[in-house]
């Protein structure tokens, strides 16, 4: 989609004085809400920040297919299977858009995949939790995709053009995913006692991991301040988390479900829902690779990569033959 950005020619590093001038001009463009494009000059730390964020976002979309893919053959009806299959296919597409956007920054897709498969690169901690029953699929759509939308809509105004443009379509599709999940929860909450209990149990297990999706508290976030200055991010982690809670609590009340937080209370003055302390130790454990499904998720991705090696080899062989034929034709 955007890989022409890899064709950029190498340029000599600017002198310290030129670097200062270039940075000032770059920040002025950011402040003026101009989009930065692949061939534009950008600070190396801006480039590295984008590669880290976009590649982690892409990894999350690809790994995020696994918890729901587990239910493709077990969905309760043909209609549910078709809807879930479409959703999982959407997530694959999102990963491809994002890998393409990251490639414009001078990193290869193979390099990004190698970092994922080696465990060096991170992806969203939420996908290291298991999907135990069908209600979990509803909770993922409602809560996980709902949190994703809260994170991703501001990215449509990200300062980096390829990323912001990719996010427009991603957000439209994520909106459908959130509605699909909430519809599942609505049906279950209005169903039998057993179905309502399944819905409540899924909410109990996915609520806190969903709040962790927004990342560490602002005081502990190493990247937020600079990303805000560069307008890669438009809101802080805590601001987005609060927005999510304010939107989601009334939805849970409409379903007749209880948020698993004894400290949850409405602040009448601000209109915000106050919530309890997140278990940041759990967040760190999952992020460091010690979550319930970390090994399983990476194992599945490594297996898929190895099993697909013959396809990549065949494509490369075909490309080599095409180049040989083209060269022979030109020589003639």
C-alpha cells in the first residue's frame, strides 16, 4: 500500500547546527497540523517511535486473530460463524495495512516479523488471555474492540500520513466489531439464567485486562509526553482509559450486568465514573511474557510462519524467474 517509501535514497547525516534547524522546522509543521509523509525529513527518534508503535499495533492485530479464531468452528450458528469469520479476516487486513505503513519508515516486514517471533517485539497484553466460552467472544467485541476504538480514533489524526490514513478504514471496521460483540452480550444477557451468568463471568474476566490495554498510568509512561508533542498521540493513556470507562459503564447497566469493581462510583460534579486501582503487577507480568497464553500465542504464530515457508519460497522463485525472463527479453 505504501511501500514506495522504501525507495528513499540514503542522505548524508546533517551537521548538529543543521539538525537543530531541521528539528525546529519539523516541529513547526507538526504544530501547524501538517502531515509528515515518507519522503519528508524526520528526526530519527520520531521514525523509531513510529516503527515501534505501528509494528506493535500490527502484531496485535495478527495475534488478536487467535483468541477468536479458536471459536470459528464452535460458534453457535452458521450466522455467528460467518460473522466471526468476517471479523477475523478484517483483523488480518488491519495487520497488513499497518505493516505496509511501517515499511514506509525504512523497516522491512521480515524484520518486524522476526522481532515478533523472537519475542523481542511486544503486542497488546489483552490477547494473552484465554477465550473459555462463547460469551468471551461477545466480551472481546464489546470491551476489547471498544477499547481499541477509543485508542485508534485519535490515530486518524496522527501526524504521520500513512498511519493516519490506514486508521480511517481500520476504525470503521472496528466499529462493526464492537457492535457485533455488544449484540452477542445483549442476546446472552436477555437469555437463560445460565447465559446471563456466562455473560457476567466474561465481563468479570475481561474488564480489568481491557483497562490495561491503554497502557501504564501517565506518570509511568515513558513515551506519552514525546508522542503527544509530535501529535502521534492526541490523548494520554489515562484520558483514554477514563473515556472508555465513562462510555462502557452505562452500557453494562443497560445489559443488567455488574462491573466487577467495588470502588466504581459516579462523580456527580464531573460526570466521570471513578474506578478502582488496576493491578499493574499483573499487567507487567503479562507484558513480560508470563501471562496465561503468552507461550501459546507465540507458539501458534511461529508454527504458522514455519508452515507457510513453502509459499514464500515459491513466490520468491516465481519472482526470480520473472526477472530472468525480463532480462532475457531486454537483452534480445
